[in-house]
């Protein structure tokens, strides 16, 4: 059935056509059946509304919080933000789910199949060009990035859903059995849900991160409450409507909009058995303490790239560097934050090529655009602090974007690279400054000579977030050396290595931290959303010649 021409929409289009211009009819004909907004139509004079979903229904709240259009500062989306006094239904809803979950290998196993079916339907819908276009454009409105980057996010989400069709959800909960010591004894290892869980996700991937995590949680039998950064929660609100249309039971998950303080209160009162947090290290550490460690994290990434001694494919590598550092205006947790360049690259023209590529980026197509969590002043101030380090210099960028109406609360900076000498980076007064993650179009570049690889590795060792990394070389001994002495969770190795753009088939997540979460793959889902339970069956018979042993 075409979701675009549902009877409901044809009827509403016909009704509208009696009183409104043709453009309006065409808008409705092109709005997917589940949708309550049209990405292109949202504006100050036609604001969109985002609701909450709890205990099976959509709800408003006493308070509307306005989100401004990142491109012109107009108030364009109203969020029904739940206040501290309004969390009771959410607390009650989570409490309804027992610790053993909505399903598990010994309870309601048919729900694994149901989730296979829901994923198949959702994958099919999201694969319709009009629907992927709808989500790509909606993402662009709230988390400005180029159409291609926004569409890539939708495609990753669509492929992920395809991966968990049919029997693939039940295969996630595959158990094992080990023979016991005597007749009737065997141990079975099960993947067990946590039951009530919470998911908190950031602004930079409005669809990919919350969708993949929420589906993983549901697949394994948990009941999640999901909170997405209000700046972009409209995208997941619309996705939830799509999921309901694909058969997601209304009671299986809740969706809340609130500020951080209210969410913290909800977490403390509802006491979810596991919380997945994706976002800044500061909030991650606070939550880890508040929730007494019942948390998994995908936090900051000061992600590094090392160019090895073998210089080749300079044009290609310059392009990958440009994408890694500046696509989505550098607002990916995987973005290249520092580039360690072997001296052999100095005369290759790589930096010039990177500069030229960075200059192709423009606000009109959002290949560079607003920075949602760092202001222009803060980025400039950081750059100026770096420039006080002896030997440092601006390689390119360093200036605010021009001719725009991006509101002052957001940042607007040209793609920027600052060179800092390696010996200076390692000095204790400088190290923290240089490795401070700037969630914007900003990278540090440095150079090392043959005998300075130790210093490069020392710098990587001293960093405290280990998310993505790239070792750009086809020298197997160089690769082995660097890979064997580093820890980043998602590391690309080889001449085509990158730091960003992990699709659903690459585990994505930090390493080196027992709280580290993953996203995307079956291993990530099992690790984050289930725990191990072992049931040891010991049904006998008791041997006929059994006699009471002496006390031990
Ligand atoms: N796929 C994205 C990351 C998604 C985050 O969890 C990237 O590779 O930058």
C-alpha cells in the first residue's frame, strides 16, 4: 500500500482543496501518512509542535518550550516539555515493567518475532524515497548538515532495520548450553533484559542514534523511556509515529521531552535498571554518580588520525580529512580533532589540498553551518589560546562565517585548522588545552619525524576519551605497531582509513572504559541491552546408590 496516498490524506487533501491553494494540496499529498509535520513548511508563522508519548498516548504538558531555527533565529518548533511536577505518568509507566522485561527467552518469545516484523515494515517504509527524503529534510531543519549527510543518517537507520528482520531479533537472544557433571545437569547461558531502561541522546544525529538504541533496547525485551535533545526531538517524534504504524505496541516505550534537571529527577524516581547516555563527558560523569554506575556511555571523542610514513593517494586522503573534520560542521562524536602527520607528507601538498577543499564548503548547501553547542566567540577564544603556544599558527579558516542570520546563541565558523608543534602539545600546561574537544569545524594539525612516533603514541595514551581513530598507512609493521599500542573503540586502519561515517555494520563506541556502550551491530545490542543469565538445570535423577556424605 502506498503510504503517501492513504485514504486519510486523500480525504484531507480533498477537504483542503475546497478552501486552500493547490500548493497546500500538493504538500499533503507528499507528506507521509504517519507524519504530523512537513519539513519545508515549518516556520515562525507556522510552528510545529512536538508531544510526549506515555502509557500508550500522546500528551502535551503545562509548558511549551520554543526551539529557534538554527539558520535564522525564528521560533519555529514548540516542545511540550514535561515539568518536574508532571513526571508521575512516566515513573508509573516504567514501574509497570518488571526487571525480567517484556519478553525474554523464557517469557513471551513470540515478541522476538513481532520485532522482526516491525523492523521489516519500518525498513520498508523508511526505504521509500519520499519517506527517506522526509526524514533527511526534517533532520536538516533542526541539525543543519548537507542533504547527503542527513540522508546518510536515514540510510544507516534503514539498513539497520533491514538487518533485524525475520528471525534476526530472536537470534540476538541466542542461548548456549554446556553439559554438566552428571546426568540431568546442564548450564544454559541466556541474554536477559534489564526491564525498565532509559535512553538519552544528543542533537547531532537526531535519527540514527536514538532509533538504533531504542530498537536495540526493545529487541532484547526492555521497556525504554527515550529522551532526545529537545532541539531535534521532532525527528524521533515523527519516527515513533512511523513505528506505531508498523505495529510497535503503544505500551512498549515512552518518549519524553524535558530539560536535564527534570530528566534527572525522573531517573532517580523511576530507577531504570540501565541508562544509555550519549553526549558530553560532563553530564556522563554526573549521571554515572547519580545512577550508581547503572549506566553505559558513549561520550566525548577527541578523535585522532595518524598519517604514516608511506605517502600516497594524497588527493584522496585530503578529501577524507576534509570530510572527517568538517562534514556536519565537525559536530560528529567521530570527527577528526587532531591530525598527526609524518614529516614525509610536508612536501606532498596535503595541507594545501585540505585548505582548498575546506573552501568549497558553503552555508547555502549546509556543507558548513551552525554549530549548536559552541558559540563563535568560544571557538575563537579557544583558537587564540592555542595561538599563544610557541610555533603554532592558523593553517586555514579561523574566521567567523559571513553573510548569515545564524542566531548568536549558535556558532558560525569557517572550517579551521591550527598547527601546534608536537613537543608543545605534550607539555603539561598545554596538553589539556590542545586536546579539549571543540564540537565544531575545528582541528589541530601537527607533524612528527621518524623518531617521534613515541611522542605521538604518548599523546594518544594521555587522552582520556577513546572513541574513533584512523591510522592512514599501508605499511603493515607501522599499522601493527600503532594499533598494538592504542585503544580507540572504532579504529580504521589502512590507506583509506577515516574517523567518521561508521555505518550500522561497524561497531561504533568507545573502548578503554568498562562503561563504554556500542551502537549498530548485533554485538553492540547484546552488550548494551542485555546481561548474562545462567540457569543450571539439575533435574536428576539422584543416583540410586547415593548415601549421605560426611559433613564438609
Ligand atoms: N555513524 C556516526 C556516529 C553515530 C553515533 O553514534 C559516525 O560515524 O559519525
